[in-house]
């Protein structure tokens, strides 16, 4: 009996220690690593959680202190979907960068047919199994090393003769079908399908200079030099990524999974994409009704006085929450849907275009407003909604209903993203 009481006491102490600790889950490296390079076609995608569909009151949860009147309350319904449980990390986005890097090397510089396999219609494809097992970057052959040098900065662009990847070469081509434009023209038989296939080629390496461009007179040179490339920041959210680069990443992510699924005769997955702002807000609320923040509210601290997110608590104060800049993606406690950092850390791109009065005209079933801006369009048509607030924002912008925007070709040190994919079926409630 005495031994039984001792065990109960130990369990109670452990529970109370966890309950009254300011720190959320640790060991983020292991958690991020779980979802890397795992492409099995299971029901729930790796690194994602199911957000069961439901109805909620969208919009501001408190007084509109800015008098913007851009987030009036309305009731809407959201269908079920999957969402990344964290923001996309540096290590995850780096997989995309490395894939593009290796594709360019093998296609344009390596001149080795053994790295290709023959497909249908006389098309050749890169043999990624061989690339992973026998990477050209690890070869000792001098002829191969000479070809590899074409991927590095040359001549006077080099510093101390160091081999550094020329990121200006890292361009990714992707395509998508503009369903809305095609549907609008469905009665016009003079239009061809090709008119609605959109194509884009863009640089995909994150803009690391954002740490200096965003802040005047701040000593952020170490962040420029190491935030994306250094292993110490593997588990931190990727920043310096534009809305268009996030679109490119999701296209690559979809193709990567579906190509693996096809080779294993498994079911393909519906495309990965950014969440609409309605989906994002519904997921952030975690099933709670009328609350200001993902953890509930009405304050940014819990009962013990611990800050619940990574943000700017006061003028010149960035450290009270435990992080001077960003924090690892599994920091702090998740909301009731199991999503981390839906408030603070980095603000997040959404699929939705920004319109001040969108709440008054979007549908009440899966509402969104989207517009594919062309290069020639006015800048106001290139605005995209960002949500969640960031490490450099004050608490107001962490609210579930707070709306902001940035331009689709803009990269910032405080904006990242996470992805969603469709759920087909009825969610278990």
C-alpha cells in the first residue's frame, strides 16, 4: 500500500510540473524530423492534423480599436480539411531548394544519362532513387567535380575561393489550371483549354536579406548569414518567402507525393495549397467560440503569468516570451486542434486576396476571395491576406480575427506559411 501511494505521488508531481511550467513541448528536432521524407499514402498526411468541418462566427472577437471595419462578424461554415500542425520549417523548405538544385545540376551540367529513367512518350525523368543513393555532390571523380563547380559563384563573385551555391540558378517552373476563369468562359466555344493553363518560373531561394531590409539600424547580419542555411535553425519557420514562392512549394509538394504514390500504386492526394483566410481563422480558433486568441483568452498570458506565444509584449521588449526573433515551430502549447503557433512566431500567408469589404460579399460556405494578379495589374490587386501576427508584432495582431495583408511578391523576416489539403469524406466528430 505504501508503494502504491508513492507511485501516485510521483505521477501527481509530474503532472503538476507539466501543468505549471511556462515551457511548451520541447525536443522540436525530433518532432520535425518525424515528418521529413515520409511519403506513404496514409489517410492523414504526415505532419498534418484533421480539422473537422463546422460552423463558426468569423471576424473580430473584440472591439475594432483601429476602426478599420474590415472583419465584421458573420456566421460561416467550413468543410473538413487537413492542415500542417506547424509552420513550414527551414529544413522542410530546404528539401524543396535541394530538389531544384539537384534537378538543375543533373539536367544542365552533369551530362550523365545514368541518372535518368525512360518514361512513356519517349520522355526522360530523373531517377531520384539513384540521386539519393549516389549523390553527385559526394563524388570524388575530378570530371564530376568540375561540372559541379558550374553551380557555384564564379570569378570575382567568390570570397576566399569558397564554393558557394549560386542561388540565381535555382529556378522552378510550375503550372496550374485557372478553374475560375475557365468556368466563367465555359459557354465560349472559341476559347481553348490552353488559355486557362497558367505558367510561372521563379527563383525559389528565400530572400535572406530581409533581416536587414525590414529593420533599420539593427545588427541582424548573423541572421542574414545563417538563419536559413545553418543547421541550428533547421526547426525554425522559414521566412523571406513570397506568396508566389509558397505557391511553388505547394506545387512541388503535391507532385513529390503523387509521383511517389503513383510508383507505389497508391491513391494520389488532392493538391496542397495555402489555406483560405476563413479556413485559417476557423483552424486558429480550435473549436472555441468567440475567443480572441487560439488558446482562448482574453489575455496573452495563462493563469501562471506565462506568455502563450512569441510576440512583442511591449516597446523594445522581445524576450519575455522566451525568443528574441522566431522560435522553433513546435514551441509553446498547441490549440485544441493540435496546431502550434497559430498566433505569433511568424505571420502566415493565406490563399485569399485582400479586399477590405470581402466579408460583405463572400459566400457563407467555405468563403474566400481570390484573384490571380498579373504583372501588369495595379499593386492593390496583388495584396494577399496574412494572418496570426508575428514575433515583432504587438498582441493586437495575434487575435484570431485580425486581418493584415502583404503584396504577393514581397518577402519579409516575419512572414512564413503552412499548407492544407482537402479531406474527402465525413469527419469523425
